[in-house]
């Protein structure tokens, strides 16, 4: 492969981006979906696959947009029903970021859970109610991650279909 051969280079970079993106969905602080989409978009634009490439790029973009919307709306709706406020989630995110720097590897999760529990404890003045809200927030985070993983897998499937058609 020649270094100036953009089609060959994109053929190597795209699967790397998609695989790292799918792994990144499961690893906090890694933009998994964006990596998946960027790899497929590069394949679509620079791979020299003509109409197939453009169709794959457009389909991947639509899937990405729908995935982002679902990732935030579906868990958010469930949290509203459970009575967990946006402020609680924001403070949970801040706690997760602080935890990430204080305790390597697992600090993000510990900080998120602890912050949500403490905010809800201050709000409800009842440990059982606070833990219930914390469990709802954890379920929402898990659902969000599942939606993101499904979106990444659909983007990968669209790209693979394009590879076989092109």
C-alpha cells in the first residue's frame, strides 16, 4: 500500500476506528459513537466507493443522530418518572469526574454513584429513598450505554453491508 493511496489507507483506518469506537462505548470518557461514525464517514468520503459510499455515509449519519436522540431522551424520560432531577444527574456527573481523577479506573462510577446518593439523601432526608433514586440513575446510565452500543453496532453493520456491496 502506497502512503498516498487514500483508499487503501481508509480501508485500514476505518475498521480500527469502528472497533475502538465500539470498545469506547463501554469505556467512560471515550467518544465511542463519534469514533465509529468518523471511521465510516472517512470510508464513505475518501474510500472511492461512489454512490455506495455516500449512501453508507448518509445512513451512518442518520443512525448516529437517532442514537444520540434516543440515548438522552429514553433514559431521561424514565428518570423524570422516577423523580430524579436534572440537577441530581449533573451533580452526579461532576462527582464522577472528580472520582475519575481521585481513584483511577473505577473512580468515575464510584464518584457518580456516591454523588447521586448524597444529593438525593440531602433532598429526601431518607437513605432508602436516596438509594432508590440512585438505583434509577444507574439503570438509566446502563440503558443509555446499551442504546449507544446498539447504535454503534448498527453503524458498523451499515458499513459492513457497504463493504460487501462496494
